[in-house]
């Protein structure tokens, strides 16, 4: 019983943290943020490096990763936990470099320096 409560507490903490990380309330990007990858630079786009973006480059991806794994921990299913972690990680392992290719085109050396300094927010994805 104690193990079950510990898992539930851990997963609840993880999912709550994920909601905070992914929250638009902490998002200073305003209308520059979208779930679609922009392939053309728009005049209102700006590189945001403050707030949550000072800690992780992709807070929404980080939050979703934590939430998706946390929900599986809460279900106490180790096979699903590993499966979700792998599938979600694999998705972001492909998406982040693709998205950052365009960000490097838009913001040049400024983004390069930012990417060197701040982690992506998804484990093992640079």
C-alpha cells in the first residue's frame, strides 16, 4: 500500500509540475507561440530567453514529456511507463532539431548562443 501511495504522490507531483512548466501563464512569448512549427520568419517573432525560457528552451515539450510519463507512473504500469517515455522521447528527438533548424535561420548567432547555454528540456535531446 505504501508503495502505491508513493507512486501516486510521485506521479501527481510530476503531472502538476508539468502543468506549471507547460502553462501559458508563465509563457512570455505571447502570439509568437504556436504548436505549429513556423518555417518562415514573421515580423512579430522575437527570441524569448527570459522567464521559463531561461531554464529550458522548450517548456511545452518538457511539460508534456513529464506529464505523459507521470500519468503512466500513476497507473503503476511499468511497461506503459517505459513505452510512453520512449515514444514521446522519440517524437521530440526528431521534432526539436527540425524546429531548431528554423530558429537558427531566424535568429542566427543569438539562437546558437542561447541553445549552448540552455537545455532543451527533454532528456538527452540537445
